[in-house]
């Protein structure tokens, strides 16, 4: 798909040039190609206005034409080829007119744009030097007006021009600086970093969805531990996730957590996140102990966090609502937090309780979080291996058998519908899971004996 999209972007550039316009690849795709990485998407910058682009490519979608941005979908024959490969939704190439921006009163969008025919003006408004290069895909020439190649070679994240101005235009760029530095394992240029520290509080005006998406990328791109260390050092963490910042310095009982405080423990989980990583697992790992700072106490025997799971679920729910997670993602993140301490009981669970535990939705994420939790503390994986063995040895039809009786059977046996039904059916299912009820007749006899009508 990547090659197909690159070829289509090059085709767009050739067509625009044939009509007398300048056109280049620009931004992250040029950075990634320079690093030998495969870009996720391709952007084109051109001297053609949005109206001219739409005239040349009639299928164009003008979703941001007021800012000079239109989307050109893959051509029909290429779309069919792509769909036949993997059923992927048809992607687009973003085509943007060279422009300069005037004012950013909302801290995100320019108040006005002025279209230009000079690529230098267009590059000057962009965020970081490594994202400010242009590439002629026809002859391979790189246009670098901002020192992006030099900073790529030196592994430095630096704003284009004055960092306070760049961050003032779009506050989210401060989080993006952290993400790029983490993903590429680069350093942030000192003046740029100092501006982030000074302006970190201004991220409060950024939409929570945009903050959530940047944090999710940090968590899932393979360098989450470094990202959160940089968030902390840059003073951004206390602004975007004060509940995680509160973990710093909260000591834990050394016999269970020789690694150190709650923040250190959490960073160790982030360091061991799989890559690629489900977003809900990443957030579950980040927030699994978020209730500990509020429940910390020193008891006569040791440090304790009584009720930290219940408190953590409530705090995480507030975070998920604040960051506008979907209901499904919120439910899974909260389930991960709510159940992460239950693994310690698994070897002592009776058969019915264990089977119900193992068949929780997305149990692979629960098991992965438990493994991360162990690796981030005592490194004892005995319970993890026990649960894995149980999952392998219990067939699905035994783990989740067809229920032997229903509510209709209870009515036929003389029971009146009501809350008692759930108690009776749960008791029957537990006995079935434990192997004590081999048949429907045995289940009905169990009900007559244990729950007389």
C-alpha cells in the first residue's frame, strides 16, 4: 500500500507540474524517507490554489480549502487494486497550497491564511525543522530551507524559528515535540525545550481529544517510558495527566516493589509494553495504580494502599471522560484496572470462579497487564504461567458451556420471575462449571433441592 500511495503522490506532482505549478512532497513523509522509514501517508505542497487543484482533480474533497488543504483520493483503478490486496479503506493524498499564516487566536488554527508561490514561506510556518523539508520525487532533490537534514543527522528536535511563536500558534506542538523525541530517540534542542517548560500550562486550552491522541501515540509507538520521562521533565505531565504526576515519590513496600515508587514502577510497565500495543492495554498499564497516591498509608507492618483498585477505577473513569474516550475503550481500560489484582488469587480460585475469570472479554490484555506488572516489580511469573497453562488446557466448550436450564425452566418448576432468578441461574452455572451437574435433569434436581419453589 505504501508504494501505491507514494506512486500516486508522485503522479499528482507530475500532473500539477505539467499544468505549470510547483509541487513537492513535504513534511513527515520526507523526514521518514530520509531516515529510510516507510511513511504512513504522503502530503503534497503546491503553488496551485485549492480551486485549481480541484479543477485538475475533480474527485477532490475540499475539507480544509479555507486553509488551502484538499484531499485527493486514489484513482479508481488504484483503489480497486488496493482493496483487492487487504480490504483497506481507500486513502488520500493531502494537497496543500503554499501559504503563510496570520494569527492563531484559538491556539490551533490560523485566523487567516495568505496563499503564496514561494515554498520558503510555506516551510517557515511549519513546526519542526525535521518536518520542514520538501522533496522532488522525480529527481530525488531535497529542498531544505530550515536545516532539517542537519538536525536529522544530529538527532535533534528543533522548532522552525522562534519556539515560543511556534508553540503559541499551536499548543499541541509541545506534546508533538515530546512524541518525536521519544519515537526517534532524539534530543530536544535546549531553547525549544526551555520554551516547552515555560509554556506547558498553555496546553490546557488544547482540545482533550487532541491531547488524548498524542498521548496514545506516545504510549503505543514503542518508546513510552522515555516519552513519559520527557513529559515529566518538560512540566507537561502535571498539566495533561496530573493524576499520573501524583505517583512520583509515592513509596511502596520494598518486599513487593523493590524497584521503587509508584511512578518508577509505572515507567517499567511502559518500558515493557509490546509493540504494536493495543491502545486500551497501554492506557491500562499507565493507570493501573493511579489509585495508590490517594490511598497511601504507613501501617504498623508495612506501607499499604487499601482500596486502591476501587479508587483507581474512579480516578481512571474521570480521566477517560475528560479525554473523551469512547464508551468501549473506557469500559476496557476500567476493567483492566479493576481486575489487575485478582491474578494473585487465581491459583486459589475454585473451578467456577477461575473459568469465569479466564473468559472475561479481551482476557489476553488482562494477562498481558499482569505480566507487565510482575516484570515491573518482583519479576515472579509463577501466577502468569499458571494462568497460561489453564487457558491452554481448558477447552472452550468447558470454559463457556451451554447453560443447562433457563428462566422458562424455573417458571415451569413453580418459581416466580424476579431477582431470585439470577441467584438460582448463577448457582446452577457455578455447579456446572465445577463439574457437579452433568445434565439438564441433574440441574433441575439441583434447583428442586437447593431452591424449593
